[in-house]
């Protein structure tokens, strides 16, 4: 999920070209609604600075707090988390990995395949 439609589309195209099925949403609330509705995901790729109500870290924390979804790997995507303290903060909210924008196609694919088989 990302609040930037162009980034969501780019990530979706890259991952679909690799054989992944992708559902993209704009906000953390949208993601939570899908999960509450019973949608199943193998991985969540999430921007840290989502627009709307919940930021990506709050969304990650909410996902982690629910036993039904708590084991879904979460990759945080950010343009700002570059220092070690910020990376640790993202991990403390439940993120399993962090990618910093701009992201090369190969780095995105490598991060996703680390958690999911296509």
C-alpha cells in the first residue's frame, strides 16, 4: 500500500511481471478493512508515510496485534528511514524488512522473494 498511485502501479507491474498476484490500496485503513473482510495475503508491502489517518507504522502495529494476521511479513517502504535508529523503530512496529526509495526493480523483487515464493 502506498498513498502515491504511480508508485503503487509501478510496484504492481514489477511484481506481476514476476508472477505475483498484487492487491494495491491507498491507506492503512483500506488494508485493515480487507484483512477484516477475510482477505488473505502472503506479504504486505507498505509505505511508512501513508496519507490519511494511520501511518504505515501504526498500520503495521495494528496488523501485528491481531492473531489472525500477525504472522504476515511486512516490508516497509520509505523515502526517509535511512538512519539505524529509524530502521529499528520500523522493526519495533513489526516490519520485517525496510526498503528505501528510490528502489531498483531487482531490490524490490529480491525483498519480496525473501518472504514469498511466486
